């Protein structure tokens, strides 16, 4: 029951902020111009600050575990590439491929990871190491996939160059690698600067959620209900079903297993919507998956925690 209540406390407020954004737009308290400016701010400033803060302040050297890091990196790579390949082969509407793949794989590890592990064990455990191992790859693969499947007309010959350029210029990726340098070299961050980054980072999630709600188009989302349900199923059920047994075989337990669970089974992150919209992919499908996965994840995450606890793995 405690885990169910925690899951509700972690996911329902996220859904309610999305709902608030939708209500405010319907009442004309938010505008399309605000939403457009806000998602650019979140993409270029607030989210980079959030990820920089999470990684730069993590004690990477103390918690470093090579086998755990390699597992997270390889799992993330396999999830993205396999989902991309199968989607490209079997999805008839190619305009949805990029958004579908990103929304099916990319969870809110950075947002829920540390909080979830702390709730169960009282400390962040291996969550920061999971974030370091998986979140940079989340962003790199997302940029590549969204570039290659962009709905903006681009010659095929230039897509590789464009993908490389987008990876190098992506503010989220730049922030992650800057944070890794700071964390690994243990560069002290002045208190004044850290508080400023924290304040800006604090705006990322609520503002992004408001934008998702404000721009949510119910009629268009209903027309894409099948890919929405499929992407949600992949994110919340299929990926953990496939990879949690492999984590068990590799000997991961307790905080390591919970961190892996968050990586695999957390709901689709709101960052997916921000990146899909900014990179000319299907924002309607992405927002639909974010809303659906967030709403259902309180049940599915609790189910996974119950199963792992019953088996004595956490």
C-alpha cells in the first residue's frame, strides 16, 4: 500500500499539472504564443539546467560501478535501436515514426529516478549512476531518430550531417556533458551560481507539463489512439518485462534493481514532447503518450515494485 500511495504521489500531480494547462488554455488564460515561447525556453534553458544540476551534483566517483553503467548503456542502446528498426519496418504512417520511437523508450528517469529510490531505501543509491549512464544516450538517440524522421523536408544525403550537427548543438546534450566534466573533476560550483541554476531548473518540469496540457488536442489525439496505446504498452509493460529478468541474471539487486526499474518502466518524459515539437516531429502523438503513460504509470510502477519485492530482489 505504501508503494501504491508513493506512486500516486509521484505521478498524479504530474497529470494534474497537465490537466491544469489544458483548462487554462480553454479559459484563454494561456495562449498559443505563450506555449510556443515556453517550450523553446524549456528546451534551450530550463531542461539543460535541470539535467546539469542532477548530474553535476552527483557523487559519481563514489558510486561508480562499471558493470551497472555498461548494463544501463547497452540496454538503452538496444531499446532505442530495436524499437526504431521495428517501427520503421511495420508502421505505415512514416510521419509518426520518430515521435513513436522516442515516446516508447524515453522515460522520466531524471525526474523520478532519485525520488523513487530514496522513497524505498532512504538514499539515492545507484539512481545518479543510472542517470549518468542512460540520460545522455536518451538525448543522443532521440536527436538522431527525430532528425532522420523529421516531417520537415530534408534531402536524405544531408540527414547524417544534420543529425551530427543537431547532437553537437543540442542544449540538453551540451549541459549533460558539461555536468559530467564538473562531476568527474569535482569542480566546485559557487553557491550563488548553483542556486541560480536550481531556480531555473525548478521551472523545467511544471512549465513543460503546462505546455503539454495547453497544446493537447483531444480530437487529434483520439485519432491516434492505437499508436498511443501501443507506445504506452511498450514503455510501461514490454520493456521491463524483457529487460528486468536480464538485470536479475546479471546479479543486480536492491538499489541497482530499483534504478533499472525506473529506467525501464517510468512514464514517458515530458521532454519527449518538447523535443518532438522543436524538431518537427509528431507533437500530438507525443503529448498523447505522455498523458496516457503518466496516468497509468502509478498502477504499473506499483505492480513492478510489488513483483520485485515478492521475489526478494529489492
